[in-house]
C-alpha cells in the first residue's frame, strides 16, 4: 500500500480527541473501501423486489457496516471548522472528495456527482492508496472554506449531510456523505424500513404555523423533505411529523417566512457517536 502521507489520524467524535490511526484500523478501512461498491450493489439488489426487501428488513445491520447521522449545514460546517482547526501539521490531510460511491456503484448519476467527502485517516488512505473500489481518484480539499462552500452548495441542491461512522464504534468517523432521495443507497434502505441506517441528528425542526404562507402559495418544505416529514395541515398551513424529522434543516433553509427553525433535539441518542459539543458549539 503506497503511502503518500506519513500519518493518518482518527477522530473520537464523542470526545473530540484526535490520535494516530492504528495499522489494524487502516487495513480494515482499506478492506471496507474495496468492498463498499459491492455492499451497495447488494443492498440495492435486495431492495428492488418487495420479497427481498422484506427479508432484508428482518436482518440486522452487521456491526462491520457503517451508520450515518443526519446533520444540518450549520452543524456540518462546525464539524469542518473543528477538523481544519486542529494543529496536526501539513502531512496529514483533513478531507478529500471524490465521486459519490452510491452513484458510481449503481451506475445512476445525478449532479452534483463529486460529493463523497472523506475525513482524516480515510482521506489519508484514499489519497495514498487510490482506493477506489470504485475506480475514481480522490482530490484533496485544501481549506475549510472550500469544504464549507461545497456543503452550502449541496444544501441548495437539496442534499442531506450525513456523517458516517464505521463499525458501530462511534470512534471511526470516516466520511461526510451528501445524500439525495433517489440514488443514495442508505436513504433507499431507510425508506424501505431500515431505520438503523440513517439516524436522527442532534437537531429537529420547530414550526410556527402562524408564520406559514400556506402550502398552496408556497409548499417548499414539502418539496425539500426527502424523509416525507412534512404535509398539508389544518387550514392549508404546513404540518410536521416530528417522528420522521431527522433534523437536516433543508426545509428551514428555504422557508421564505421564517416559520421553520432548527432547535436542539432533546432525545438525541448519538452523543457517544457525534457529540453536540462539536456539532452545535
Ligand atoms: S416553506 Fe415555510 S412558508 Fe412555505 S409552506 Fe413550508 S412552512 Fe409554510
Ligand atoms: S422536516 Fe425539515 S429538518 Fe426535518 S427532515 Fe424534513 S426537511 Fe429535514
């Protein structure tokens, strides 16, 4: 395995601690990177038929596979500031980006395609080894500003940011995905009933119905929510199913009347995986 960068760091997102990645973890991540396209293809194969999807939903997600926690653009930008704000020298990359693994693996493309943002040791590995299981080289993201501009653009495009961690440990955070509602495999699995694939983040929407312009006149929140949490409520104002809201903030960022804001989710369950100290400041 050719290493362009000497060091790779791993973030413990529950404490904010950065430490050198172990060789074992590095190799496991490499193996995961090689297998990932086949895992994604296999998942889509299971989801395509109702019978296979029902079987798939009965299986528990193997511990070796990743989960993702949904975050708002503001929270994702704070996460980026944290990563780029660490004093780790110049020989260790913070982030790298390549084409969406889900799009490449399934052969279905929709712009923006370059949106798979690898972090720290994963960026180090993917830049050095050119692992691509998917055949696409990664590109270094030089600055926090560049990374945050990308996130804001993805928000405009209606993509949901999700921070993924590997192996259920919560300590192997490895990528910021930017998910759509048509091609993203974890979102397809979530919509088919796999609620353990895409997890609610530390924020949730709050709606002031008195400020809503009405769904006939506006309805942007219904269009923007890929988790179908929004609907037409009493009197034509929008309504929220709070059980379905994962806290992406896409509806809030386009609500023209300020009827929607993100607030802290009181029952956030993943503090040990992604701490609110980093995400919410
Ligand atoms: S985006 Fe805002 S104003 Fe428009 S329907 Fe939704 S809540 Fe109402
Ligand atoms: S209701 Fe808004 S914040 Fe909640 S999941 Fe839908 S778009 Fe995201």
